[in-house]
């Protein structure tokens, strides 16, 4: 006797039953496909949307910022535990201060796993002047090459060259418009105590108008001397490998360093809330569609079990075990789920193609790129297969429980 | 005659036990069938023929009494054991042929082998062709049941019942749905198989002429065996309907 493949009987009968109920099978497979397509498409769309939003937001800011701790007023009278006392203290004004021993922090961060780039910065408020025009600016002193690794500044250069030497600066393009300057012109930067003239070497578009109106990037040494913080750094920017791990990493850094450590999530709470709301909505839609798919498959299989009552009885009379009958119907459910998911994934890919082809922004470019990652596709298929099997459980048990004598009499 | 194949002692069958509509269909039946018999089971409608056949065919369990089939005590077996014993010992031919409509004639005949082995081996296929040839349907083995006449379908069902070489074939009014010519043909086929291979048959029938062509007639009335004996002894077959 040749060795049979496992479930060979069950597969052959399940397949034949599905083929026999051609129209029914087709309907439910298309139904499953529609569900799978919706889930896959929504997942791809939301993932694309979130990636796009994150890239836009995080493109212009560090994932984690380390800065000196806020200065607090020390209590004038030590308070013993359990003791209460009333006091009214005015919060201290926060001076511009350097991070204590920042080169050591810089070196430690550069060595740490999970961090892809580190850039110390000396930044503070200043004024930019040209002739009659004066603008408040954010004076940013950095090592340009290192800062570029944090925010990809080079890609955002719209005029001039990506290079700053002593006495040179890169400015936001709106600021340049406000001051009426072009590359090569000079402006005066001044703080409370000092003032210096710099030559504009390049202009950047950071994608956010408010930033473009205020940013002035100079070598770190120039900023240190203008802000009167010789040798100091007011913050250290970090870029991490996994953006969603930034918050946890920031929390652990805050425990290790005598500094204030903020992740991008802390700074953009509204964005994080919005992204979470989106994720929850997607999960909700997926769950509802999954329930609909399960109910659809189940209802078709229930009908099929009733229709096939006599055949089930015959198979039992011929010596088919209850477990074999059970598996015949489970396999039917699984097959419907699998075929539906393959078809549905195809439909989703087509819908994504349509979206990227026809939905375009004012500039004629696609609004944002969406793709169906293979793992999402596989996940959705596995879900549909599971849905099919789950849906088949009740009808299959019913079929297996059927009394053969009664089934044949029908 | 061969060894004891079927031994029923004190078989009772009660439906809806403990409920207001409780009904006892078989009242303490004793019946023996030996290897190689060709017996008819007759009796009026409602006499319990189908129930007896279901009990004999392991499709239903008796409510009380002992049933030994091919040396195995049925009440000691669980559902899987019952199914295995049924598969290895019994073949069925039903009144309404009951072929699987989604499968061809040949696939219907090989189905018992597929149920048992998972696949249809070349040997099984060869046997199915042999059987289809024996029932005169070698030319029709690729047709589906819908493409066969009633008589042809019943011949396929007989071939299927014989697929795993059962010791006993239980036929529930195998000709009840056929015209006289087809009836004679189907019955003659069973007779021939019995005479050539020695398979035992128990045929439920309403037709006295067919019963008269069996070796033994068992008559059931109101759930009891009213008459049981060789055909020659049991006078005129016309008395039983």
C-alpha cells in the first residue's frame, strides 16, 4: 500500500464539495477577498500616512534632546516627612546654561547602542538685523556635518552651498525674504552682550514656515562666543534607530544623566495621540471586517452541511470517522479563507496602484507613497486562513456529530 | 454454510426513551446469520425493518441486548471502533442509491478505499474497474451519477458496497425505486456475486417475487420475528407484503 499524504482523503473531498457548490463557493470567496482587500488596503494606507507624517515631523527635529536640568528654587526650610508647611515661591527664570561636562555626555551617547547620530548644539535667542529690519531668531551653533545626520539638512538646502566657516551662516528661506537678503549678503547677529556680522552662505527650507522664519545656523564656536557660553553646549541632539523606542530610551537616559531628556513623543504629544487614534481605528476596522468574514464563511458552511447531510451519512456508512468528517469541513473553511485572501491581496495591490496613480497633490506628485509590505500581506493572509478555520468549527462539529442513520434517511 | 457472522440476542430498540413519545420498535429480537447466506428481510411498513438494518449496519446502537458481528461484541466498541468494524465488515446498498453526486462512478466505487487509506492506490483503482466491469458499467465509469439511469446508479452502488470485500452486504430495498426490468437485473447481479464470491447478503424488500429468489426469508411483524426459514419451506411468498 502506498503511503497516503496526511489528510489526503479530507482534502480531496473538501475540494470536491467546494467545486460542487460552485456558485456558493465563488460568492463566499469573493466576499472574503473583499474583506481582505479592505483590511490590507487600509493597513497599507494608514502605515503610509503615518510613515509620511512621521518623516515630515521627525525630518526637522531630533528624536531625543538632552538639555540642562531646569533650575529650581531650593526650599528655604527643610521639610521633614509627614510635616506640612505652606510656602509661596516664585519659579526661577531659566538662564541659558551649558550641559555640565557635555563632551563626556557626547562621547557616551556616541558609544551607546540604538543611537545612530549625536550632535551637540549651542543655541539661544538672538536678533538678526539688516538695515532697518530686525527679526528675532533662533541662533543655532552646530558642527554642520554632525547636525546634518540628525535632520538631513543637506537635502533641505535651497540656495547657496552647504558649508559654514567662521563668520558664515545658513539661514531659513523665509528669514532671508524678511530681511531681503540673498546668498553672499551680510547680516548682523546680536545678543544682549555681543554682536557680529556674518555672511549668508546658504538657505534652507525646513518645511515649517515658523522654523524657516527663525533659524540661523552658524559654527558652534561662533554661537558660543555670541551667547557668551565659551566652550559650552546647551543641548545634545540624538537620532535613534527605532523612532518608537525613543520614549523608552529617553526615560532611561533621564535616570542616568543629570540632565533633562525629552523624546519626540514628549514634544509632539498631539501628533502621538493622533497616530495612536489612527492605529486604534485601523485595528477596529480590521476586527469588524474579520468578524464579518467569519460570519460569512460560517453561514455558507452551515448551509453546506445541511445540504450535504445525506452525503455525510453515506461517507460515515462507508467507514469515515467523525474526525475525518470534521476535518473535511474545517479544510473547506480554511480553503475559502486562503483563496479569498490571495484574491483579496491582489485586489488590494490593484487599489494601491490606483491610489498612487490617480490621487496626487497640487504639485502632481503622489500625496505620499503607500505600499503593501510583504509582512502585512502575509499577516492578512494568515488572518483570513484563521478566520476560515474558526468559521468552520461550528458547522464542522455539527457535521461530525450527525447520526449516520438519520443523515441517510433525509 | 460458514461460521456465525451475525448474532443478535434480545435486541431492543427504543426511540425517545424517557419522553412522552417513547416508542419501542424492536422487542427482544434474536437473529443469527451465517457466512455465505442470502437472506431476505420482509415485513409490513413500520415493522422495524429499517431500524433492524441500521442496528445490524452499526449505524445505530441497540437500546438493549447483545450484538456480536464477525466475532466482535458491538456494545464494547466506541464510535471509532464501530466505524472501523463497519468499514471492514459491511457494505451498504440503499434504496435511493445514495451515490456522491460530485464524484464519477469510478470515484464513487473507490471512495471506501479513499476513506480508509487516504488515497486511491493503483490496486484499488484496478479493483474498482473490475467491479464496474462485473456490474456491466465498464463503459460508464467516468460519468457522474446524474448521467446514469436509476438501474445503473444502483449497480454502481453495489460495486461500491463490494469495494473493500465486505463479509456482509446490507441492502435496503435496493430495487424499490426501479422498474421491473432493472429490478431483475440488479437483483440478479447480487445473486450472481453471492454465488461467485460468497459474500453474504441481507436484502430488505417489499417485493415477494424477489424474496422468493432468496435462500432464506426473515419476516418481521411489529418488531418481532414472525417467521424465519428457508424459502422453500415458507409456502407462498405472496402472503408477505
